[in-house]
């Protein structure tokens, strides 16, 4: 197995151009359309964002008292996917 800085350089960059590939992570604001229970402590949240449309995502610990009010229908959230 390769280790060290040279290994990270090959993984993070395109072999031909040397540029970093586009990331799949994005940040947007959206409205909560609904939320459901997922296991004991998590929540499955449906969000409509302006730039990326409708998305479903898991909120770890979303059933706690801290998150219950924030995940109500119609609230605006800043989301990171």
C-alpha cells in the first residue's frame, strides 16, 4: 500500500491535467418538506432547495430535542450534501 504525500497527490488530482476533480459536496438553503423517523435517534428529512431541487437526507441524532423544532415542515435550513 502506498503512503505519504505522493499517494495523496495521485488520489486528489487528475493524472493528465494535474487539476483536482469536481467535488460532489454542495451547500444550499432549502425548505423542509417532511421528516420521518429512521431508527431510534435519526431522522430522514426531505428538503426542497433552490439550486438542487428535492433531496432526501439522513440527520444523525435528528430525533433529539435539539433538532425536533428545526426539522418541522416549512422551516428553512442550510443543507450540506
